[in-house]
């Protein structure tokens, strides 16, 4: 039985005077491919702007120099690639071996689609014991794995927060959710039940994004159509990862993340007087959104 939550939004605790980077999370973002270096960079910037202590962006070697130019504040890690994109065999071993270094993983923005990506995502999704945000092409990779074996991703090693838009959700679940909120809630709740381990939280994005973890859901009331632009979803991935890095539970990080994402978009639209935004406008007003919360 699914029910709308009546819990108040969980917010971040006040920072201790002697806080240090490790207290606020070491986040690994895995994304990017030739021509899509901006996506993981926006995710990394949103993670930092959401308060994470340290952010590393792992991206194919050919894209690494480009991603690194987006900010001196995050580190970058080259991923081995072959002619078809990321080479799964060469990377999964190193990344899994690195699992103790990172508190939170965020995979998918700009990752591209290939057999190597599908295999890399499937192994990381199953094996990494830390909280993981799964977005964009990592969701498309999951859909490819589920098509081959519906149980391929059951009972992952740690909590997973999926952030599909309706197109990505349709690939994952096999059908486009209806437009009505009740249809969308039912579709997401049914999808969450596919993993009885209770480690799944899903944010179905849109005008009124819905967060659901199986028994409960919440509908977001912030945001505006100016946010319907490339990169704003990559920013949401970073916000949720940044909140997970500060020790919020997946449900709280997803629910607060979508709320703050929309508040930042509303502040940007109001302050810029713009009907259409670009994703970096959202990043500009994200700290103010946190302050207002
Ligand atoms: N600067 C960069 O590097 C950027 C890189 N990016 C990266 O690009 C990769 C592909 O991601 P993507 O979302 O752009 O494309 P895709 O997965 O094909 O889905 C889009 C299709 O889904 C459908 N659809 C239906 N309803 C929908 C809805 N409400 N909202 C959205 N879509 C909806 C609709 O299909 P249609 O109905 O047109 O057949 C639509 O054509 C991904 O890795 C991402 O991170 C981007 O983040 C941008 C900035
Ligand atoms: N009309 C709208 N009103 C409010 N938010 C919107 C609207 N359209 C899109 N958004 C938000 O913008 C983001 C778009 O995500 P996504 O499609 O993944 O973008 P990208 O992959 O290009 O970064 C989602 O968080 C969605 O909730
Ligand atoms: Mg997206």
C-alpha cells in the first residue's frame, strides 16, 4: 500500500565549527564521453555547490582534459576507453578497488551508450556498497541489462537513487508513465517493488517530480518550465549526491534535492526575469536555495 508522506522535509544539520572536508562527503561522479563533457561537469559543480567536501569526476581519458577545465574545484580521473567508448573490463576493476575512497557515487550523466558502458554500469550498480545516484545513460544501461535479465539488478550492494525523466523511465519500466500524478505514482511504486530489498528510491522527474521508495511518495511543488533545458537533470544528480555525502538518508536526500533544485530554478527565473534558463543559472542560485531552506 503506497501513501503520500506527511513528514516535514528533512534539512541538513548545522555545520560544526571544526568541520572538515571528510565530514561533508567524498563523491565520485562517473560520466562524460566525446562531445558530452558538460554533463558530468555540471553534476560535479552541483555536488560541490550542495556542500560536498570533495568531488572527483571520472570520465574517458579523451574527455578528461575538457572536463577538468570546467572547475579547479573538482579532481578528475581518466577512464580507459576503446573505439566504442568506455572499456568496461579496464575500469571496473580499478573503480571497485577504489570503493573505499568514496562515500557516494553518481553515475551516468553524458556517459553515452555502448556495451562497455552497459557492463560497467551493471557491475558498479551490483557491487558498490555505498549510496549511488543513477541517472541519464546509466539508466539507459540499466534498461539494456533488465531487457536481457529482469533480475539483473536486484538486491544491489547499497542504496540506489534513480532519477529518470519520463523517457528514461519508459525504457526502464517498459512503458511511459501516464500524465496524471496518480498514474505516475503507481508506475514508480510498481517499479520500486521490483527490488524487494528496499534499497531503491526513484525520482520521476517532470513538472511536478515524484519521489517514491516503495511504501511512500512525495510530489514536488517547486520549479518552472524555464528548467526544461539541457543539463538541469545533471544538476539534480549532483544535488542529491551532495546531500547523500552529508549523510542524509536516500529518501531525504532525493526529496530535499528535488525541492532545492526547483527553488534554485525559481530563484533564477525570478532574479533573471527569464522565461528560459540555462543549467548554470540554476547552479548560480543553488546556494541561495539552500539558505532559504
Ligand atoms: N551538456 C551536456 O553534456 C549534456 C548532456 N546530456 C546527456 O545526454 C544524454 C542523453 O540524455 P537526454 O535526456 O538528452 O536524451 P534521451 O535519454 O534520449 O531522452 C530524451 C528523450 O526522452 C523522451 N522523453 C519523453 N518525455 C520526456 C521528458 N519529460 N523529458 C525528457 N525526455 C523525454 C523524448 O523522446 P521522444 O518522445 O522525443 O521519442 C526525448 O527525446 C544523457 O547522458 C545526458 O546526461 C544532457 O543532460 C544534456 C546536456
Ligand atoms: N516544466 C517543468 N517544470 C519544472 N521542472 C521541469 C520542467 N521541465 C523539466 N523540469 C526539470 O528539469 C530537469 C530535466 O531533467 P533532464 O531531462 O534529465 O535534463 P538533462 O538530462 O538535460 O540534464 C528535471 O529535474 C525536471 O524535473
Ligand atoms: Mg537527464
